[in-house]
C-alpha cells in the first residue's frame, strides 16, 4: 500500500509521508496490528531519504497511531478509527415491505422471553440427548475417507447424487411411483416450502390448507403474498363438506396439507380421507403440496402411505420430506419429491438462491442412513417419546379443563380449552416459569384464541408433570 | 391398517378382505416389502374366520401382489402400482414468472455441454486437491468432542455465536469499526446477496453496479425485479465521470460493487478509488452492498481494506463475505456484516427462508479457522495460484489476439478480444475440447460480446498451456 504514496517534491517530504499513513490508519486502510514496511524499504521505494521516513514514523508513534516492537518492526496501534459519522441510515425505515412482513411474522421476536430454567413446552424439536454422536463421527470419517475433498468443493444444485438415489428408493419403499419423479435436496422443509410456493404461485393466488396448520407454512404463504383459504379440521379431521364448498366457490391455485402427524393437532389422516382429499383436489386440477415433515414419526405408530403414493403415476403431488423433527435438525436437510419436469424448474430456483445444500452434510447424512444408524436411533427413541406422550395425556386429562385434545402419538398435543384465552393463560404460567405455544398462530382465522400446543419431546417426565400441573392450576384460576 | 377393514356380513367375507388389501397395495398404502399381519391375528381382529383370511391371502398371492416367505410371513410384492394416470399437469406451463426467469437465467442450463476430459476454463472454484482434509477431520472431531449433540439440534437464525464473534473480530482486524455492526451467517455469498436485495429493495427499484460484474449478482438483481444501471469499468476501473452523471440523473436505491478481485476483471480497486466511490454514493444516500467474496485472495497480493472499513462508524455499507472461493465451497458458509438494526431484519428474513445455516458446518469451519488451518492453507496455495496466473498471462500474450487483459493476480483473467465474438470462438474451441466462459453474461448491456473469462484455478500448468494455445489458434482462424 505504502508504495502508492505520491510525493510532491516541492513540499516537506516527511510530513507528506506522515499524513498519508495517518489517513490510511484512521480510515481503516492499514489494519490494526499490521506491520509497516521497514524505513529502509519504504525510502527506497518512494525514492526519498531514509531519515524522512524515520521522522514520519516517529511522529506517528508520538500520536499513538503506531508502536515499535524492538527488533520486530513498527506496527499499527489498536486506535479507535476516527470517522465523521455524518451518514446514518435509519434501516428500520429503509427495509422492504417483504422484510418488514418477515419481521412482523417472526414469532420469536414477539413472544414472551423466558429463562433457560423455565419449563418450555414450545419446542417440538427432538431431544438432542438421544442423538448418537459416535454413529455420526463414524459416518463423517467413513464418508471423508471414501469421498475426500470432492465433498468440500461445489456440488450440484439438485443435491448429492448418492443421497438423491437413496431417497428415491426410500420413497419407492413407501409405495411411491418414482419413475416419473425426481428429488431436489433443500435446506430443510422450510426452504423446500418457500421454493415450491415461489415456483408455482403468483402474488394474490389462493391457496387452500387445513385450519389450523403449521405456522411456518402459513408464514411462507403470507410472505409469498398468497390469499390463504383455511378448511376446518379441528376435532374430527378435515370437514369434507366445507372442503367441497370452498373448492366450488374459489379459484384455488395450490393446496397444502399435512396428512401425517399434522401440526399442531398431531392427527394422522386415515387412508380413506387421504383418498377423498386427493380426488377432490384432482377434480379441480389443484396441485397438492404434501408436507411429510413428520412422516417419519410413523415409526411411533402405524404406517399410512403418503398421498404422493396414492397418486401413483399422476404428477399433481409435490411431497416435501425432512428428517429434522427426529434427526439432526441442525444439519438442515430436506427434500422435494415431485414430477421430473417440475424438479428441473425448482433446481434453477434453488441454484439462484444458494447454489446448493452443504455437500458435506448431505454425505454425512447419507452415510448415517445407510449404516442403519437411523433405524437403530428410531428404535431407541420410540419407547421414550411414547411414554412421554402417555404421561402428558394423562396429566392433561387430570389437570387441564379442556374441550378436546389431540391424542395421536406425535411429539406435541393440541389442547382446545374450555372458554379460556390461551394468551392470558400463558401470561400467568410465564410468571410461574412455564411456557407453551399459544394456538392462535396456527389458525388462518381468529378461531384459535382458546387453543395451545404442548411440545414435550425435550422435557423430562418430571418437567412434563410439573409443567402441566401448573398450567392446569392457572387455567382453573382463570375460570374462577 | 388392515384392522380398519369394515366387513359387511351379508356379503362374501374373503372377497371383501382380498379386495380391500388389493386396493391398499395398488394405491401404495401398503408399501412394497412390508409384512402383512398373520392370518391368525387378522381373523381375530376382524372377528371373522381364519379360513376367510387364508383364502384372501392365497388369492393375493396368485395375482402376484404378495409372496410368502416360509416361516417368516406374507409380504407385499414389488409390483408396479396400477394407476389410472388420468391427471397430468404440464408443469412447464404451471410455473411462476419468477421460476421461469430463474430457469432462463440459469447459465448451466443453456451453456454448451462438455465432457470431463475437456480443458475447462469455466470454473473459478478452488482446486480441491489442495484442501487439507486431515485438518478438516481434526476440526470436526474437536468440535464434536467439545460441543457434542448441541451442534446437531436447531441453532439460531443469526448463526453460530462463536463463529459470529470470531468473524466480528476478523473484520475488526481488517480495520472495520464493528461496534455498531453485527453479522448474519448465510449459505454462502449467493444467499447473502439474495437476502439483502429482498430486504432493502422493492420491485422496479434502480440498482447501480459495475459493468461488467459478477453474473450471479446480476441474476439475483433480475430475479428481485430490479432495474440495473451499469457503470463502465473495463480497462481502467470505474469511470467516475460516468458514475457522477448516472447518480445525478437517476433515483438509485442501492449500489453493488466488488472492490477486491472484481469478477470478471480480477481488478483490485485502489484505496483512492474506494474513497471516491464511497463519497459519491454517500452524497446520494445510497447504501452500498460490498461484495467481499474474493477479499481473502488478498493473501495473493497486497492488502487493501474493504469499503466498510473506510465507512468507519457510518452505517451505509453492507458487506457480504465468503471464503468459498478459496476454502470449502461445498460447505456454503458466508456472512453479512452490516448495521445492527439491519441485521435484525435480515435475521428474520433468513429464518423465514431456511431457519439457519447448518450448525455443524459452522462449527467445523470455526474450528478450522481457529486452529490456523486457514492460514497454513493460504500459505501453501499462494505460490501455486501465482505461478498458474503468471503462466496464463504469458501464454495469452503469446497466443491470443487481445485488446486488453486484466492482470491482477486473481483466479481468473478477463480478455477483451480484438474484433472476435467470444461465443463463435467458444463454439470452435468446444470442438477441440476446450471451454471457457463467454464474457457477455457479466455485462449489463451488450458490450461483452468480444470478451471471455478464463478461470484456471483447477487446471494443471500443462492444461493451461495447451488450452490457451488452442484458444489462440482458433482466434487467429476466426480473424482470417
């Protein structure tokens, strides 16, 4: 840098050198702690006398801008850089409508903050104490030994090919006809859903979904400027009369449904209902986004094939899968299984957004699945989550005045309270160190004010018991 | 599932059982290879005779829908599922304008396909043979031992905190005033750029950038529906007269610049030019997106501080950093350094899109940086890339009839040819097993038809020599 200094030979030279270096330091051009080149070198480069450089360096040292380390050289001090600070953008006023909406819909930013010591029923993520990281280490070392540096360079937007092939086979074993389909690997369900919505809908299009439904999906529909049409599915699953009426009356562009371990109700849609749903949507030529994000919980109870299996060779179902809710959410791996032509389009959108999902993670994930780590893990956790679920149900029945509760063995339970506002209840429980998710965030209308979701996967049995007892006490206090 | 079969006792029972199971198999409800429950159990569950169940199973076996494994049970065959295939969506007509644009701008989909044996000057990714995966293994094992399962569960949208702190310090050492700033970790530069554009611009806004510039950035500006205003920077860097004129005439919402190792010219903007650029944009209150994606190549030559360092405590610069081009592109780690208030907004956008970047990757990456792996690696590669660059320049001068070439030590060289169309040249070279990137994709207007970019980082010296010789021969053939 310093050799760029232009010297005006008509003016005092050492002052010019001093001023220029000072400016560079103050403006951040010469980083803190960096070493100035030696006085000998600089003088020869600039073709000036060495004593001029020494004088300049001394002046800088006096002002505390540089310091000398004996025998090592002259270094830039950790001075605070001076700036005029005239320009200040108020970023909260400069952000786009889209970004402002993302902030407003970001429930983490609006919810009651809580301490780590609280009993939190908010999370529906797996209990990480159950992860087997020895298996993971083995998977990592195996895959690095086998594939080496290839895993560290750019991969393909569609995903790591061996993982795609594994998942195609995995889906085929669920009864899915994969010959006309393909897979795109995504950073989890969330990215998959966002890419699908951006790729098959336009601003203002209508989308149909269950009411209530997964909050993240609702958020993404709103961020993609869609008009959300909810179909009630509270106590007895989807109301098909309502569905048929809604379909007849509206011009619907796409549908979003969670047939297995529906979030937040935990319900598993029966085979008959899946077929009825599929045929109704097919009648109106409405593509179905099937959320399989909890499909893998099938290991906790009976298996029912996804709607994409029912669709056979037909190509109207876009299935989004993920193992996040039971396995390694931190790795952010999900997949979209859809018609081959559609996947080609989704691939270009994925590439434009972040090129591809981490190849290393995909390879580790595949190795873990292939070695049977996933199956062993699911066997181990099955009993643990089932026991927690049974105890939670028992405690709710005993302590909480509810209208109905979901009973399927999911990692969460939706409770419809008896004339109690769940946000009022939450405020009281918060004071006693217990938090949960108020159910209103899952609803497409204002029906959810008396509902709440309890996620228990990361809590101990003692915490579940204590937490639900407190919620029950506060609910009864509210009734009085 | 099977226990759900409803039996009409007025009709033949075994036929009902057979039909129902057949339907379940054909519709995918019973997955291939899955085991039917025993005839004894099913008969007791349905309260029908065991012989009725046996008859049903036999009929299924005759039709090849199930097979019996002696002593193990009855299993669903790998039959092809029958579907009526009445419903077929033409997905290419159903995709959104946004997705269609992503496909059209996806250069990988339109470029000439080439064999693996070709000499390809297309890539500007690092040579993965230079990666030290022993260091990486150590980093992985260290971080898993230290942090364990936490790394595998959900993390924070903003990023892995120890990595954020490391990078804040890293940026401070580049002379950046970080006290009023914060960092968001992204899936590489591409995601960072997309999130920033979506967060600070509206459809139709004008954005100013260098012409030519990074093709991915141009693609993202188009996908975010921006109106692109290019400022020429071919031979001598930014034309500041043109810049001032453009700024005076247009209402510009944001600016995008690549001061270090500009893509595709490879140019490093001088300190003076950085200051001039900053002050001009500041005058019009235009936020600057500074692309630092190649900043780390500084190790290949002199260090010049990023514009965000020049801005001091002012908050108008949004810096997007990445180590992808020298280190582990497959891991997709980048970061946005910006005003604290803005990062809060970007964080919500990031959360809405994919929750967060892989925690495991972030932790491995941090461990690798902390242990000095990065520094050792950069020392090792420096000489290698420098040598390749020197040879490439020498060969170009000898063989290719050019108007000008970029000479900075980047991993790529832009060549402006002498009255030759680079796509015509590419077609000829392709026939001889050599490919490169035609320069037009980097231009905001039609000026780039006579330019091409040569990326040489992944080629051997022999390949560089051979490839450039062929390009030169074909260029001279075109002139004749």
